């Protein structure tokens, strides 16, 4: 199915309003059952334009559903991509504004900062690493705009792959200073360990998520610009948080990020 331009605009408005009001809606494919993932990305694109029209800048991109635990948690076995804007960035060790969110969940991820522009499909891990400036620990706060965090692929990509906020912290590392497959991660909520994982959980190597993202952008005639900040997907299952919680993601040899939910 290919959505009409008027429907794309209407759905982007619906998602934009749900996010602004922190009020959940039914997944949009309920009203458009034949909707494809491409339709979802068309809605995401229109949604992104609403944000940039308001003055947000695109800082980079996120890949999601790149680990088995996440695919199982959500019930979708295809990676989904989204944009990261300046309006979503939280300061290091900052506050998560839960009043602006519906049902936030926290994810521990590795982020890549790119030094060269990339385009093309099936780029090798070596090609991705050669174009990477450094990697750094990250936390993503996802927040589906859909009731009960329930959605199919078309609906979640339309909703910018549940992207809501993100924070970066810890130590930046050159790609040849670490084995990017074996970084252990521990997620704590209020001092209690709630998830553990290792970075190979992301497609056996998180650089593969960057390669898939570049392939995705290339399909739409775009590229991954130099300087982009790329989140590669949660290493563990996502952890629900509420006001009053403190969360900490510890990355082996790379430091930690702590956020307070207010
Ligand atoms: C979709 C976004 C998943 C990740 O890191 O796997 C994601 C969702 O789970 O709502 O960001
Ligand atoms: Mg994520």
C-alpha cells in the first residue's frame, strides 16, 4: 500500500499531537491495515519535518530492534530506524522529564560518532569503523506514543521508532582501542541490577547496525552525514522507569551514565 499525501500529513499530525500532549493513541495501522514499512517511514519523514520546522536540528539517527532481547520484548524481528534531534538530547547525568512522556523505558546502547559521510548498501564492519570518529556510551529513553507499547513495524517506524530522549556520557573510545563486541553492560534502577548484557547482542557487532542504517538511508537516496551521532540499539531489554527513579548504565571500561527521573 502507498498512503496518499493527505493521509501521511494527517498521521504525522496525529503522532506529533500525541507526543506534545503525552497522550497515547491507538497504533495508526489500525486505521490503515494495508500500511507498509515504507508508508511508516513516509510518516516519520513528515513528522521529522514538523520538528525541524519548529527549530529542532537533526543530530543523527537511531537503529532499534537490533538485539534478540529487544526483538523478543517487542515481537518484531526487523530493525527499525529513526532520527535523533537536538530537542531530544538530555545533558549528561541530567533529569528525565517523565511528565512530558507517556510510559518511558530506558535502554543502554553504544553510540557511534562519524567522521566521514557514508552511503551504500552492505558496507562492511571495517568500512564503518574506518569512517567512525569514536564510540561512546549512551542511554536512550524510548516512549511509544501507542497505547500499551503495542504496535507493528509500520506503526513503530511512523512513530520515529519510539525515540523520545537520549543522553551520552562516560568515556569516548577510539574504535581500535576496544573490542566492540565484548563490552559488558549493567543497567541499575534505584541501585538494583535490572539488566545485564554484552555489546555483541547487537547484531554480533554494533557497527553492523550502522551499516544497516546507512543501507536504509541509501534506499531513500540519502547518506549518513559526517559528524552524525548514531545510536545502535539496546543491548538489553528496555526497562520501564517512573518519576523518582534513578537509573545508571555502566559500560565496561567506558564509564557510566546516570539519569534521574523527575
Ligand atoms: C522500538 C525502538 C527500539 C532499540 O534500541 O531497540 C529501540 C521500541 O522498542 O519501542 O530503540
Ligand atoms: Mg533504542
